[in-house]
C-alpha cells in the first residue's frame, strides 16, 4: 500500500478495470487486423491494426478509449466495404 500512495503522490494513477479491458480488447482486434492484412497483403488493413494496437498508449480517459476504438473499428470496416 505504501507504493500505491507513493505513486499517487507523484500524480500517477492506476487505470480502471474498464480501461484495461478496453485496451486489451482493442489491442487484440488490432493484432488480428494486422495479421489479416499481412496475410492478405493489404497494407491499409495492417495500418488500421497498428493504430488499434497502439492508440491506448496515447488516450488516458476510459470513455475516449472506447470512443476512439469503436471509431477505428468502424473506419476499418468501412474501408473494407469500399474496396
């Protein structure tokens, strides 16, 4: 418990369980998209996958994590429907 209070005094907070679940979920979706794009030789799908895997490192709010993740998934779906 002393370590947790030391981290909080430095301004660091542990992420909520909802954030961790979202980061893992969208990371797995991104990994699957990357592998599919690599296998099918579709570079745009690979880039969608890379974006899904790494954007949680930039986003700190849980609601924003889910909003951006859903937007990226919809963008990837729309991109696949177009072409």
